[in-house]
């Protein structure tokens, strides 16, 4: 039935809801203990469910253990399940598999509570004026933007890990959509969610709930405001210059860790157009889109200096614009690396390099193989282990070190110039103006 009158649609919707309420009130949405046992016994361990599952969940083995009395493995699958129902579609016994997970996880679900902030909307101009300089200079290491769907490879704890790791290191963390919700469910040792632990300002070490998925435009807007308010770049009919400024100066990285819908993939592309890199989880590979840099091809990494029009060889940063990684351990160092910018000041680069190395050592247990590419002078090295890193540069990469002055003599791709003004736009060069 098609009803074209919107007022009539409203009346009909209310009447239908009233009519079906008595029937729905009698319906049991959680399986009884008897039904739970019966359906578990129906499983023939064919493996069709695991093959069809986008997460590759081992449903059959979890069902078997639940039938034997251990429901914990089945309950754990609930957090990783995206509720698509593909397992039920291919089940030869027509088992309500999602209902089995819900039944097993019911004790966990009933305790699943968290405190989160309401979506705050756009970043204010006054906030941009306060953080514009630290962001561009690098002393605030970057803006981290967890966005997108809840199709996480290992459940919602990954979201908490991303938010807590970067907020505790002084990054500005801006959340939207499902990731903004899921971050609230995990609590620290004091029983606080990330929203209770970190302030709500757009500033160093803060966590913001920007709003729903469509509020991602406000994160784009914050980056644009840095270029327009702090750097006084003209906004109207000037998209390429705004994107050029962000790419070379504003440390920011988005992460669509649970990218599932085309909307999430398109949001990541929107970030890319503004010069902001994005990391996607393993499901992001399915969209077959990646903008990967080649750090082994030096000629790909050249920028112009606006002061004199000279073409400068620079370090590969940000190395990628959109890249997929498989694990949270790979994701965290990658995000830190993608916040590097060619215009970083020595204090800013030192902070960013410290976090990049530390995250790689913490989660991957190795020194990043490319860390030396981002060292321009001894001033960029982490202070606590400066001599150690100088020794590594000399022994492993063949750099020349003046040990008496503890200075780098040769080796970096380029040195540090405080007045360096990078651009990729030829029209901004002196002879083209």
C-alpha cells in the first residue's frame, strides 16, 4: 500500500503500532534454556557458517563447547559478530545462530554499560585559534579521527585501545558514529570510560564525540579551519591550496577500523581529498582502494619551497593516503607515522618520532624499519635515548656522526630549515604568481 499523504502516514503508523503491540508483547526474543540446548544439539559441524561469516568466526567449535557446558567461547563471539545473519542463511539445519550468541552473552550484555558524551557538533573557531600553532608546529602531535562502522576484526576493545593510546600521548582524538559509542563501553582500572577520563576540548590529550557518522564533516571542517583561521588561507574557490596546506602542515589521520558500508569507505576518501591519510581495518580491503606511497622511489617525494621556487627532496610523509592493515598492533604505529608532516619543527618531529618508535616497540616488538627516514637532524631524536639512536644511525645506516658535538654530519634526506615553506602547487611559486 502506498500512502502519499504524510499526515495520513503518521496516523496509520501509530494505529499499526497499537494493533501489533499485544502480539509483540507476548513474543520471547531471548531463547529459553530448553530451546538453547535443542538448537546447539542440531549443529552438525559442517563449517558453512564460518565460511560465510565476514569475520571468519569459529561458530561450530563454540557451539560444541556450549553444548558441553562451556558457553564462554560462544559469548565472546557476540562482541565480534556484526549481526549480518549470513551464517543463518547457509545453515543446513536452519539454526538461529545469532540468537544462540545473544543467549550465551546475555549476562555480559546486561552488565554492558558506559558513560559517553553527547555529540558536540563542530569545532569552534576559538578552539582553532588556540591549537592552530601547536598543530602546525607539531607540538600537538596530531588529530586522530576514529570513524566508521562497528565491523571490528576483534571486537569493540580495539576502539578503546586506539582512543586511550593516542589521548594519553597528547593527540586530539575526535570520534564519530559507532566508534564514538563503542569507546564508552570499556573502562579503565578506576572504572572510568575515556569520556570521563579525558576532557572534551579540542586540545592536547582530549577526547571529543563529534556526533553521528554524518558529523564527520565537522572533522574535515576543523582541518580546513586550521588553514583558514590560523594560516589565513582563502576558502572560497581555493580547495587545492587548503588541501596542500593540510597535507604538508597539519598532522592528522583518520581510522575506519570497522569499515563495512560504502559510506564509511567514501568518508575515508573524503579525508584523502583534503590531504588527510586514513587507515582501514582488514575489511577495508574489500573495497579494493588504496593510495600507497613508494618510499623506495625518491623522485616521488619532492616538494617546492614557496620562498624561492626550489624543488626539495623530502622525507616520505605522509607515506600513504589510504592503507589497510590487518591487526590493531599494525594499526597504532601506522597512524602515528601518518601524522608526520614535512613542515614539522624539530620539537614537533621529536615528539612524533618518539611516539612512532614507542608504539612500534610496544605492539610489534621491533624498531620501525623506516624510522631513520624521518630524522633530519639530531634535534629530531628522542631526548631520552639520543646517543643510542645516533649509534644506530651510524652502525646500521652508515650516517656520519660527530661524536664530540653529538651532531649528525651527513645522512638525512634533508636538513631542518625553520623558514621552509613547502607546497606541491606550482601556481604558488614566486615566478608563477
